[in-house]
C-alpha cells in the first residue's frame, strides 16, 4: 500500500508539472458543429490544401466509413502522398485470440484499400486503443481533428459526436506536438502486412453499435470457474477468485466482448446490484460496478478504456492482487456491505 501511495504521489507530481508545461502557443482551434458531416469536411480540407498526407488513429474502422473517406484517399494518391491508419479493433492481429471487434467485410475492405492506395495499416496491442485522431497535411499546413468520431457511417451521418478542428503551421516548431504524438504512438504499434479475412466473423457491421447488438456472451457455472482456478499457479489470483465465489454469484459470464477487458469474466450479484469484472491472469485488476440492468452496463463499459471506467458513475472499486490475503478478503467483503 505504501508503494502504491508513493507511485500515485509521483504520478500526481508529474501531472502537476505537465500542466504547467503544456504549450498553447499559436494553435487555431474550433469546436465543430454537429451539423457538419465529418467525412465531407475531411474531403474538403484535403482539396483545399492538396493534401499529401492522411493519417488516422481510431478505435474502430468499418467498411461503411472507409467508403465515405475514399475520395480523400483518391486525392492523396493523386498527389503522390501517403496514408497511414491505426485501428484499435485489430488489437488481436497475429495472436490466437478471437477478434470480436471488427467484421469480415471491414477486414476485406481494409485489405482492398491497402492494395489500392499507398496505405500502411497498424494496430496497438498493449491495450485497446480507443482514441480518434485525424491528420491531413501538405508540406506547409495541416488540419488535425480530435474527438469522438470513428471511421464509420454511423459516426459521420447519425451520431451526435464532439470533434475539435486544429489548423497547424507545419513550419512552426511550436506546433508539431500532434504529429510528434502520432509518430511516437505509431512507433509503439505493430505494422499489419495482411489480414486473413477467414479469421473474422462473416458479418457486415456499420458501427460499433452493431458489435454490441451481436454480442454472444457465454455462461459459466461455478464448477467451471473452480476448475479453471485449480489450473492456476498464482496463489494470490486463486485466493481472490475463490473469495468472489464464496459470495455465491447468481450468474457468471465469459466472452463478454469488452475491448479493454480482454479475457475477463464477470460475476453478477443481483441482490447487491453488483457486477465484478475479474480475470484469471495474474496481475490484472478487478473492476466492480453497481448495476440494475446488466446489458446496459455491458454496453456502457464496452466503449470505455480502463481509465475511463474509473470515472464512470456506476464504478465502485478497482482492486489488484495484494500480498496480504486478509486485506484482499476485507476489501471484497466491504462491497457486499454497501448495498
């Protein structure tokens, strides 16, 4: 606990120092009206500056959205430029884990776009990347859009999104933080050579909403959980999982389809209005939430990063493996005393 408090204190100090050093010099920024159709704006900005660069980093990219930004890619290609795209939903690329965050048609579209355009595709594998970043530039000027819009028809045409537009002078050293961020982030990503469409479900989604509607979670019995616990070697993990079972969860689900909680299960205690997302992987934290309707909670959590979960109104507690099993048990028991 002392180490944790010290680490938090150091983080807070870094945050304080970072805030003092944030540069705001020279940036032109505008909050985009929800009436603006984002893909059309991207195309017009590209036309205006004869763009030679189109970079994007989004959580989700669907065939419906790719078709809508195709004219921008046509421009960049005709200007002998380059296109780079980071897609968070491809996080499981190259692994044996099943991907439930992108449909086969969108994978096929990405492969086709890679072959048709000077497009390099990446994904971030350390965690689920959920940001939305667009960068359109020539040698002298750039436009950056940061907000909530994925590459999807629903984001561009239906949703109420919040996006900020920045105009950047590419020759001003003080205005390079956006492209510097992207280059650093890209260096931490994995380059995708080819996607095997057969590894993805034969579905045709327009947006992330379709993902959650098509979710098929699996029910687990307490005996199945106990069998998995018996196969573990980490004693702290085994103790914590057994502690949840002692409170007799009414339902247990796996394959929950939450991008930021890959390979987690969830214990439900409806009598306490308590849902606990837990993991068999040593070192992973548990996340406890209040709920009345589990499907609504799951849909809400599915769109959040782990950091965002901590700020959600339904969030109760996060817990890591402690060396002291007595304290672990006390912390778990306390959740059942807060009905």
